[in-house]
């Protein structure tokens, strides 16, 4: 493992009586695309701003390439940022906006022009260089903001919800622009967002924050399939979380007593579960199978359809068991065509024992 | 019924505005008309057209002295007042601190003090420190009077500035001074020009304080009063017209720059 490029070591940020960031530690390697995700007020933006020097940590140390950053002023750091508000200079044209970071570093006008041109071309906005900012569309402004931040060829780029002002189509396009850019440049991207789809689509690693603390750090797959806590399981969306108590453990199969019957889950042999313990089990919405006939076996329950929702080629179903327990299920449209769904129809849902993930009980208190 | 009601209200409002303009402009226009009238006393019917009164003031060294004093005072105090106003507005924009409201109230206080009281206090203070009657006293007094106007104009502009753009400049390697020079000042520039013109106009017109503290360095309004005290002289109309045109020009320029403010301020909605 190579040396981390960015390190947060036990960072705390306190404002008067409120704690924005609470004792977090995080290492980011050079060239990683890391997304910090959480709902508003979770401390993700404060974390990013501390890296840029716009906030000063109350406690702890931030390092870039092993060098302590805490005392450096924003202008002494090489951590340009793409702002949520974009923060383009409205009185300068596109060219001058992009040149700004070079001008403050005392680079000659000719050199500035040349380097700005290169980035304007890279972001496919060279023909807009003489435009005023208020003559640009949202997507074009986005590209100007990126060019302006990247023109100094920094080791790290910070992005604070840069796509939040764009419409859905543009978001998807800019995501691919950003991903490609990050791969081509090979520099570190630290990306703050509240959007799970943005984080999962682009990031190598996702950091999930809540109330100033880090809940989980992992690849999108990790976070999605193996949430570290109930909070993460709920936050990453389409999960079904079932609570119950351990009834028995037979080799690697754990039987959980729940309000609607026995649920079986695969566990690793050395896991330490005791009969009578309370547990939460997570089953992803896309891991649940549907059938119009009763299949004998474990983890099979009769249910009926409460509602369905089409999201492109994916259908989200809300199902209800006889006792009222609800399940969310996601299926491809063509899979549902096969079972010929009718409303009010009785169905059986099931999942395989190795698709039920047991949440670490220690994090649930 | 409704439409008729609207028409009535429209009519009343239009008449009201007409009356306001009538009351404001009648004396000014009268003065302008009589400044070209050959009769010594203002009376109707008018005499013949003449430039005699303009000739008189053109050849009067006292008038030239007063114009020079007024210009020096107006330019100096508008620059000082705009500088101070910018600093106050910027501290208000950038920082939060204890007693900030008291600080702002203090900064906006001068126009709320009756001019006579202000003028007397200034006179007393300047005599005490021995600068009464010098042109600096008038400049200082006018700076105090004008700074709140400059601050108000610049503060409005700063409120339209996205707070992130200054931080964005730091983030791109600008020191705080560089960010001030390349970002904050360019952004508020229209308001600065507007504040300069407005405070210049206020200083150019101001009489009470100038009369108390100016001593021998008479500004134009002080000179006008002096001429009037001597006798009724139509050259007053000529000076008055000159002052009116100067002030109006400054105020119109100020207003034009003030209106630029909405244009160019970044809005974050995207099409």
C-alpha cells in the first residue's frame, strides 16, 4: 500500500456549542476518487472546507503528502475547489475566469493564455472563451468552473456538490465527464455530495457521514452490500431491514425469529452470535425473487402488491406480508413481464440465505 | 366597476406625481428663466434675453474662488467618504462580531443629527483644535456627513455578491489583498462610482455645516447666501442654475451606476 496523500487525523470542528465534525480520521491515496456522502448538516462540506483551509479544525491534524496543513491559509494550499454555487467571477469573461489561478501565481500573460486555452479545449468550451458568465448555460458554467480549478494542475481537486444545480440529463453527462477527467489526469478527487447515485457512479471509495462522524468507508459495493450500520443500510436506500432475535445457530446457518416467521441467514463459522441476541438483517431490494407459485423452502413468504413504480427499465415494488411487514423489491422490467404481474395478485417472495446480510450488532447499541 | 376604480386610482396617482414635480421644479425653472432675463427684479412680463448675469459671475473672482473651494472640498471629501464607506460596508459584509449592530448604528448616525447641531459641534471642535476656518475643516466635516451615504450604496452592492466568490479567489491562490483587488473591488466598482458621484453632489450642495466651519474658504452655497444678504441680484439665478445642473448631473450618473448593480451579479439558477 502506498503512502496516503491526504490524511485527516482525529479531526474535530466545533462552532461555539455545536460540533460539525466529530473526531474523524480518514486517509486518501493519490489518484483516488473519494466521495463523501451524507444528508445536509452531517459535516461533509465542513470536512472539505477544512481541507481547502476555509475552516480551521478545532482539533486534530490534516496532512497533504505528509505535510501538516492546519496553519496554512487557503491561498498557500494547492487544493482548488469546484463550488456548489460555482462561484465564477461574474465581471470576468470565461477566459479571464480560467486564467485567475495563474494570475495569482504570477504567471506571465502569454503563458496564462496558453495554459487556459489548453484547459478550455480539454473541457470543450474553447469557443466560449470571450463569453460573459451570464451568457452561459448551466452545463457550460460547470465546465468553466472545472477548467478554472484544474488550470494550475493541482494534485487534488475538491468538489462540493458541483452538480446539484443541474437537471437530471445533464447530471449523468457531467458524471461521465468527471469520471473520464479523473482517470485521464490521475489526480485525487474529493467529492462531496448528498446524492447516492452520483457517489456510487463515480467514486472508488465512499465515505458515509452522519452527525459529524464517519459511519462507513468502503467501495460502493461494500457500502451497498455490506452496510456497517443500520444508518448506512437505511441511507443507501433500497434495503429491507428486518429485526429479530437469534433462535438457533446450526453450523453456518442462523435462524432468526421475526414478527412474520423464521428467517434464515448464512453466517461465517467463527461469528459470535448467541441465542436470544437481537439482530438486524439487511436484504437488498434487488436480491429478492418473486414467484406466482409457492416455492417450498426457507425465506419464502406470501405477500401482495401494494404499489409499483416504474423508473426507466427498473420497477420498484412495495409488497406487504400478511402481518403487515413491508418489503421493497426492485426488478428489471423484462423480469416482471415473465411472471405476468396483475394487481392484487398473491405472490411469494424469497431470498437466498447468503443474500441476507447481518448487521454488526455492536454498532446498533 | 373594478376597472373604473383602477382608472380613478391611476388618475389620482398621476396627478399626485405631477404635483410633486410641479412643486419641485417650478422654483428651479423660474430661477433658470430669470437667469436669462434682462430686468433687475424678477417680474412678469419678462424683459429681453441676456447673458449679462452669466458674464457678471464669470468675471467675479469671488465666484471663481468659491467654485474652486467647492470642487476641492467635494472631490476630497467624496474620495475620503467613499473610502470610509467601503471599509464599513466591507467589515459589515465579511465579519460578525460583538456589538456589530452598535458599530453599524454609529456608522449610519451622522445624517440623523440635525445639521445645525452638527455644524455647531464641528465649529466648537475645530476651534478647539485650531483648524477652524481652514479648508481641511470643511473637507473633514463633509466626509463625516457623506460617509454613511457611501456606505449605504456600497453595502447594497456587497449584499448581491455571492460570498463564495471571495473564498474562491483565496482558493485559487489569491492572498486576501489580491482577492480584494481582483474580486471584491471589481464587483463593487459600479457602487463605488455611484457613491463618489452621490457624495460629491451632497458636498457640493451642503450649506449649513460649510457656513459654520468654512471661514474665508467659502463654498458656493455660502457665497450665494452672502450675495443674497447684500442685495437682490439676478446673478444668484445664474449661479443657482450652474449649481443645479452640476448636482443633477452627478446624481444622474450616480443613479445610472447604481442601476448596473442588478446586472452582473451572479445568480445560480441555470437554464
